[in-house]
């Protein structure tokens, strides 16, 4: 276990914020985590981070930042049709996808190149190109921060919905995820109906690696590489509106894209709304709206978290004024 004081979080957030944690703790196993939690006296609060690809720090963190280095992949069940694989929360998400593809297991390939770690994927319900990680998750193993006790959550108990879970709501800050068990298919089955995956395959017969490479090419073309330009992926969630509001908007903006959402509601791409407000490619100081995808805010170099936040507020204000729609951050603002 590693414990540091006044530790720089620069390598732990893809926005590239040079902030410090009063204490930073990295553990390698469930036993280490439980031992560490026993009789803790702070500094509180605790913040558990993954790869920091969905976080915006607006100031130094006065509490304790926890990071999992629990690694490993273990097959825990298998038939002719599927395999259940239990993965450590500290594994890099895309390494797991690459491994699944190399093994010939289906299900995770559309989620290629999403930054972050396995534990955070199960908190955030990451998604892309018609697949959400909830479609693959069987169980989530977690430790209660208060009692140090282990608990296994079934998929249903995680209460997944679009970019949401019980770990972001009722149980926020209460559990630390240690392992996630995924069920992947052994028989070919692809989701190619979303976005331009089909076009990217260019008439080729889909294969696991072919789909993975197509997704990687699409993402690279649209989304900035955090190593070159600090960002947190989609800054906002796509808003979900009532059908009546959608009808009224669609009359005024017939070219507005939309997707069906649960309960007859309609999801509208926030990137399109922001783009239509004229924000794409615009900057305020060292914070900018990415020129190729308006849903992504970027750090042009040396921006503070507050500068990014001010830009986000101005963008959300424009969208509310023009469309009467509220967009809320997907990124966790600390
Ligand atoms: N659009 C514009 N202008 C823009 C951006 C988008 O008009 O600047 C339009 C596009 O033309 C398209 C629609 O908006 O008609 C949707 O755009 P896109 O397919 O790029 O997807 P998105 O809704 O903006 C979501 C996820 C992404 C995920 C993609 C692909 C959210 C918040 N974002 O973006 O996830 O990769 O779909 O499935 O749901 C992330 O969560 O960090 C992320 C990158």
C-alpha cells in the first residue's frame, strides 16, 4: 500500500489539473483496503478515483483520495455460450476490452478506447455505440467504507440507467468497488446499428477485432486524446425530455437528432444543442469547446478547473436560453 501526503493529482486526472490531495492512498488488494479502513481518522472526506477521466478538480482536495491498484482477471464460470470473468477494479478498462477481443469473447468491443478503469466503469455505466456496460455486468463486489464489510451487488441491485447507478445516488461515497464480474458471449453477435460503425466497416464482414478497430478510428477522429489536450470526455449528459417538449422543439428544429428513451421520453444529443448555440470551437481564456465534438470541453493548456467550470456554465446557460432544455454535467465536479 502506498500512502502520500500533499500528493499531486496531475497524473490522476485527464483534464490536466495540477491540484494536490492532502493524502493519497493506493491499495493493491481487498485485504489492504480493509486494513486501511479499520480505525481511520481521516483526513475526511474520502474520494475514490479511477483513471480520473471523468473528474474536474476545481481546487486542492483537503481529504483523502483513494485509488485501487487491484488487478487481475479470473474466469469464474463458463459454458459453450458464455464466459463469466471477474476483473480487478484497478484494471484499465480498454486493456480488458482488448483482452476480451483477443480471447474471441463478444460484448465489450463497442466500448473500445473508453478511458478509465474497470471499477469506475461500473459506477458510471459507461456506454458507447449502442452498448452500455450494464449489458455485460453480472455482479459488482464492493467494500462498505463504514463497516469494512464485503457486499456483492447483482446487476439489478446496481439500479443502472443512462450513465447512472446506485453508486452515484443512494450509495454515493459509501462503497468501494473491488471487482466486477462480466458475462461475455462466445457466439458471434454484434451491435452495428448505432452511429457510423457500419460505414466505418466499409462493407467488410464484421469481426471482433474489425469492430474494435472501427470504434477506435471513430473515437480518435471525434474525441481529443487527453495526453495531447486535457478533457473529460463528454462534459454533459444527453438530456432526456418529455414527448410534448420534444414535439414542440422538433417543430422548430426539424433536423434535431433524437433517440428513444425509457418511458416514452426522448433523448436529445447535447452536442447538437451546444453546436447550434454556436459554441463549437469557441474558447474562453484557456478553456474551450472542442472543435470536432461540442459535447467535449478541453483545457487548452494551464486552464484552472474554475475556468472550465465557468465555460460549462456559460454553455449550459445558452442551451437553456435557446432551447429551454437543461443540460447537466456528466463529469464529476470536485
Ligand atoms: N452533434 C452535432 N454537433 C456536435 C456533436 C454532435 O451536431 O458537435 C450531433 C451528431 O451529428 C449526432 C449527435 O449529435 O447526430 C450525436 O453525436 P455523437 O454520435 O457524437 O454522440 P453523443 O451523443 O454526442 C454519446 C456519448 C459518448 C459516446 C457516443 C457514441 C454521452 C454523454 N456521450 O455522445 O460518450 O462515445 O455517444 O456512442 O452519452 C462519454 O461519455 O464521455 C462519451 C464520449
